[in-house]
C-alpha cells in the first residue's frame, strides 16, 4: 500500500510538473493579478455613424454583444485559472486557451479596435497611409476593392483586416472572433484596420445585404487611427 501511494504521488507530481511546463501562464500564488479585459469607452454617440451604421445597431452591438464578450472572457480567465501580463501575451497563447477564453477575448479586443477605427465623416486616407496603400495595392480604389472582397467573401461570421506584417501591408479575413494577433491565426501581423462582418453588425439596417453595409462603411473609416497604428 505504502509503495503504491508513493508511486501514485510521484506520478501525479510528474504530471503536475509537465502541465506547469506546457502551460506556463497558469496562475499561481506568486503571480500578479490575472489580466482582465475591459471595454473601451465608445469614442462617439451611438447615432454618430448614421446613416452608414444606425444608432440601434451601435447600441446593441456595444452594450449587449461587446459587453457579453467582456463578462465571458473574464469568467473564463477565472475558471481556467490563467494569468497573462498583457493582451498581446494572451493572444500569442491563443492555441492553448479554452474556446471560451479565446473566442470571448478575441471578441473584446476586436470590438475595442473596431470602435476606434471608425468616426463620423471618414473620407479617404492621406499622407503616409495613402502612400503605403498605393505602394502595396496600386491605388486606394484597388485597396478598397480587395478589402471589400475579403469582407464579403468571409463565409459566416468573422472579420476583414488590413495588417502590417513586418513592413508589408496585407489584406485578409479571420473566422469568428479570431484576430491576426493569435498564434492560431493564418493571417498574421499588426492590425491597422478591421471590419466586423458578423450579421449582428449590420442585419437590423441591411438584412442580408452585407455588400451594402461594406460599401457604406467606407464613409466612416477613421484614417487618423489607421495612421497612428501604422507608426
Ligand atoms: Mn460584432
């Protein structure tokens, strides 16, 4: 009995060590408080992006959908006993997270980003952003065409992105609430611009016409925010 217990103890200790090595971000007593996600304050009133995006869609999107991602990811962080220094670290370990943590963490981050890359009366890019876009895609029109195609072509729910991948601008899309910061994402890079193409982002006003939502969204892109992220 004694040796059995000892063997069992050694085995479970080894398993515990292996788990600690494989999952280095598990919270422990000495760790700093676990990272919590939060919603940014919406930078404009719900009606500010009318008529491109209607006030009711904005309000439900921000106060219901986005708020739920915050609650759910923070619940998952507690339940999974995970601890990260930053959101960047969280996403760099996305492939090791529970689906609840990954999906809702992505949901919080993506929407915080989305609100900030829009503003009333967007217009067209200027200066270094215009130069970078022309350099990478030929012209602003070509860029819009390719980005819109990525947004329209994303089957089901997801996002279209413009990213800076080591100095090269790229367009792509991700499913669900995945983003280019996730180690599990095919599209990688620093996000510069994003478009939410989940039905909840447009269905009240546009119903099934995702193409019209995309076309009108160009009127509310905040190119100053894109320039800030381009650095
Ligand atoms: Mn959304």
